[in-house]
């Protein structure tokens, strides 16, 4: 039987410590060549939804033989790039029937090829982004780091803080977001969730000054952190390539990236108004940097390089591109827990397999 799970199921089954542990183990397999991942692919076209939007079909996949699973993540999106303040943002529109988004994870067995589970990607995708940056903090931030300045107050920013507090003993957090109402609501919610005071502030400098860890957790496709804000000993953390300006990355003593792939395989149809493909923004940000010269997170975890050699060094982790491999690793935990706890709905596997040779 093939298991069908919901986002609510995933949220109950996968904790942040679980995801961090699963990814850490899987990255060791990746570093040793026993796990494999494919570069993300984005096909972008015009859409009848709006002349200011585009349609995007995204896929990414990976295989973790040690865990006996493979996964593919597929998104069918309506995407806009509105200007908010001085930066362009990446905003997906819930345009499917009943105002919903479309993102699925298909989990397969490497033992016999069968489809094990199908579930939405939403909850898992932000947990795995948080866990990835949490691993960056674990291997690169000062061991005594206890203060965070975060830029962002949205969906991704929540799990960024949860992950950071999982790997470090954090005592104080300051949050900047350009929308006062959003940052105040976010700070109140996260203070209760984490049991740590999260203070909303008026300017980005107010969040960053004196922080041991600076986290960027936004949907901006333009830089939001700049070299002039760097202080000795700080760890910089970004969930996407454009958030930290190239000069700030160059100024860091140690830089690590999630993957050497600098952008998805991006195929844009004629007529698609896609801000993320403009010069020096989105996926074209920081192209002057040689990303292949930086060690990867699997390199850090495997001990091939050190993330920090002194408390005075400035370190930087760029979660520059997601991996389908993450959905296989974390998906294996979700599937195992679901089977153990009897969570989800079973459908006949024959519905998803065939007798005709493909």
C-alpha cells in the first residue's frame, strides 16, 4: 500500500532535531559518493493568470541508498516578483482551486522501486531549509554564540530560528522586517514558541549590531545584508544566493555553500517576465564569485575542512540552492514514523504502478 500524508501529518511526524540528524547522516553519504542528487530544474513560461506573473514547473530529486529511498519534489507554481520597498521579492500565488499551492513529494523504495508515500512539500520544505542552515551554524558559528539578529519575519524565518536554537544555546534574538505589524507579530509568536525573548526592531542595523549570528530568512531576490555591517566573530547565514552582497561574502574568512550548483537548470520561454533572471539579481546574483572554490556543507560534516579556526573569524554559510536529496533523507524519517504510528491514508500501490513496460 502507498501512504498518502498531509502537511499536518508531516508537521507532527518530523521535528527539527529529527531533520537535522537525518540530513547530517545523509550528507556524509553524499560526501562519500554513496548518495546522489540532481540539480534542480525550473521551466518558466508566461501564464494566462496575469501578465505580471509567470508559470514555473520545478523538480529536484535525490537517492539515499543507505536509507533505501529516493524522492522527487515537484512544484507547479504561479510566481510573481513584486517590488517591496527597495527589493524585489519572490511571491508564489495560491492560484489553484480553493486558493491553494501545488507542491508534492513522491518517495520511492530503492529495493523494489515501489512508491512508498506521497505528501505535500510545504511543511517539509521549510523544515529542511531551517535544518540546513542549522547545520551551517553547528559547524561554523562560535561555540559560545548566544545572540541572533534575523532579517525576515515570514514562513522561512520561523524554522531558521528553531534550527539555530536547536544547535546553539541562544539567549536573545532581535528581528527586523520592513513591515512593523509582521515583525511584531512574528517576534511575539517566536518568543512564546522558543521560550526566548525575540525583540522587534526598527532598522536592520538594530538587529545586526553585536549579534553573534546574523540570519537572512527572506523572499528577497536582491541583497539585504552588506559588507559594512560585518563585525569580528560573526557567523552569516543566508537561505538564498542573493541575500548577502558579494563584497560581504568576500570579506568573510571562511565561506561554505550548500552545493556547488549555483542556480537551477533554468529554462525561460519567450515572453516570460521573470525578474529572477535579470542581471545581478535572483539567480544571477554573486556570479562574480567562484562558488566551486568554496567547500560544501557535506565537506564540513565529513571533516574535510574546518568551519572556523578562531572566535575572531567571520564565517558565512550560503544555502545557495536546495537539493531533492534532502526530501529523500527527511522523507525516510517521515515515512518510518508514519508507519510506526499508523498515520496517513493507504491507497493501493497498484494505482501508481503498471503492467505495461514504461
